[in-house]
């Protein structure tokens, strides 16, 4: 009984959102309301869009419905997330054939809807299914209170996240030039928000970081040069001396990491040691472009 009351309440609210119920109508008299509909998630299929096979890679969910009869489902796409329906692009209309209708969308279909080439997809996307009832009404997250989407009892399927995998952001050496803010530093020279200077080179596939020691913490700082593999956006740091801390001299490091001109992030994990104290272990520093 409680579940029935909850379902009726959400359907009534959906209807009010789409049919502008007057304040005087919301009086607890169910005769003033007409049921709407919403989609439910019956099964989660693949949620990852594989950039290596972007045109044919697909994502899918299985949906049911609650409320009045649903005739079909419109599927819209947007880059990132945006609940403003004016930004959505229609991918397809899928007939709703049963309580267990499978919705499948390929990267090629999403790209066509967005008006771009498939290989131009460079970020996660969101799909927004919209229930179209047999009497022609439409129900989606755009006209449903978003709080209901987060309630497990309703199990709504109006927001469908798509994660892009195996995407390598094109390497642009010129991007890695200027001030990068510290997000975190396990070596603890820096606090969040401190700035580090990064410059391109000296080689074509190299960047240089004026990193350790932080001025005022150590001395004799030497730049750290990292090699870039542009096919994977990965970094490698060959063994090199970078500075002194007090009487402990010639600190050195080796390491690995990643960088991205799309996100503006550099992440390095360095194995730091000194002749006097030996190996200190692994320490990660994460920077973001300003």
C-alpha cells in the first residue's frame, strides 16, 4: 500500500510539472489529477564507450515503465551533463515494446546527433531517455523533479551516464607552459594552491618542471625534466638530481606519471632518495593548469 501511494504521488507530481496544476488543485483530491508515466531501469548494460572503436562501440540499458501506457522512447544526447533540454540533441526514437525494452546507442549515432565526427568525441556524455505516452505526452528529467531520480524506490531511468574510455588526449607541448597550481603534494613541500612553473622542452617530447625543493624549503633547486609518450599521454622521469635540503645534498628522483592537455592535469609519482638517507619511497604530486 505504501509503495502504491508513493508511485501515485510521483506520477501526480510529474503530471503537475507538465500540465501546470493550479495551487487550488493540489488538495489531496486525486480526482483532480491524471496519471503520467516514467521509465524505470530494469537492467544496466554496458556503460562505457570505447574510443578505440568509437563508431561502433555501444552502450545499453533495459527499461520498463510505470503509469500510463508508453508508446516509444526518445533518446537525447549531450556532452558532459546538462539538464536544460534546449541543449539536448535527439539520437533516435525507440518503440516501447514491453516491460524490458532494450535501448542501445552507438558512438556513431551520438556523434551524428551532435553534428560531429565520431573521433571528435573527447569527453563523457549523458543520454536522456524521454517516455512518449500513447496519448502523445512526453515525460523526461526535464519535466520531472530531479529529487525523484535520486530516490532508489522509484528506480527512474531518465538520466543515463556514458563514460568514454581509452581516449588519449592529443599531446600539445605548447600547452604545458606557464603556471600550474598544486592540487596535492605527498612530499609536502607545497600546499594546495601553490604555483609551479612548467615549460616545454628541452626536447620535442619533453616538459620541464621547476619543482623541488620549494623555494624557502630547500636550496640548489634544479629543474626536473620528464619524457612524454604522446601516444599514451604518459610521463617518465629518468634519474636526476634536483636539489638539497639543509645539509642533506643531492636529492634525486625517478618516476612515472600522466598528463593531459584536455584536463590540464599533470600527475607525477616520484621515487625520491638522497646519498645520506637512502630511498624515501614514492610520492605523488598533482598539478593543474592555471
